[in-house]
C-alpha cells in the first residue's frame, strides 16, 4: 500500500523506511500518525 496523507503532507507506505505509515480501515486507507484518510492505492 502507498498513499499521500494530506494532513501530514507526507507520503506513507507499509514497506520501506516509512513502514509504520498506513493501515486499512473500514473507510479505506488511514494514516497511523494522524488518523486521516489517505489518498492512495493498495
């Protein structure tokens, strides 16, 4: 998964050095840092 968090203004993913960044939720992809819904792809 990879996506852009508009609140943090950072790219997130579940692999690589920002591996903590995105989780799946019932609403789509979610930023673990701030909880915002992330625009991205799985």
